[in-house]
């Protein structure tokens, strides 16, 4: 048994920087969770008309409605078995913005075919995205989103490109500073950049058998459809 990320990437996983290999080996097999603490140099938004959509998403911990600079940041990657029996890894990001902290929640599972990651967004997992992971020549990790689906009750529809967006995440490890660097941007094909952040963090690892999944980290609702 191996991590969901190694399974999805296959031999490409071995091309990642060793520190990225360890970070993305968190799972039930390794028995480890990972917590990253650092600073986002910048949390940015696109055009002003984007703000109402970000504010709406923020009600379910999807995206972040407030821009900022030098924003303290925590990311919690904790593995657990969800109510549908799937190994799941949390990607819960907390931005300590002025006024109130903001969360951007996601839970990741392996796709049924084992060739990609499914990213369930928010507190109720109404949005799901396919993620494709690639090791870059310098050992960094590139994650690109694919199809997005909206699910609620009997509804299960693909999000049209006109109102959807593509996410691109680049994560690397800086040996000189012993920190992970991350750059995220969310772009609409027709309207351009919508949201993103960039910065760095240090990682610590915990034994999940003693650390567990803290209260409030799991979503309110877990979606069964893959």
C-alpha cells in the first residue's frame, strides 16, 4: 500500500525532490500527517467583479475573499478513511487575514482508475475537480485541474467553462532556506486570472495514530460520487 499521490503519479513520483516525496507520501500507509506553517507573500484577486463570487464561495470555505500581503498561513494534510471507505487526505488552508482568518478546504481521494486525484472542495463537497500531477525537470510538482463537477442531491453536472476555472499549483523545495515554496493561480478561460497566492512554509510531521484528525477538519458532508 502506498500514498494516493504516488499511486496517481506512478514512476513520475520518484522524480520529485526528496522533500516533496516525503510531503506527498502522507497517508494511512506512512502513518504520517503533515502541517505546513509559513507566510503567503501575496494573496491576490482578479478584476473587481470577482469579489462577489469569492465571497459566496467563502461561505463554504472555497477560495478566499480577502487579498493581503505577508499573510500567516497554515496547511493541514491529514489522512483518514471517509464515510465511504476511501482513503482521504485533507488540504485545509487557513489564511490569518486582518479581521478574521479565512479557510480554503479540500479533501483529496484517488480516482477509481487510480490515474488521477479527485479534489472535493469546501465544507459540503459540492464541487469536485480532477487533478493531474506532474514532476517538473527541477524536481518541483505541477498540479493542474481538469473537469469540474457540481453535485447536490440528484444534481450532477459539469461546470461550464464560461463560469468555471482552471487551477494551477506549483510546489517546490528550496534547499537554501529549507522551506517549501508554493504558487497557486485560478484562471477563467474567458475572463482571465481570478484568484491566487504565493509564499513559503516549513513542514512538520505527526503520527496520525496519536495525532488523529482534529475536530472541524473533516467536511460537514462527504460526497460519494467519484
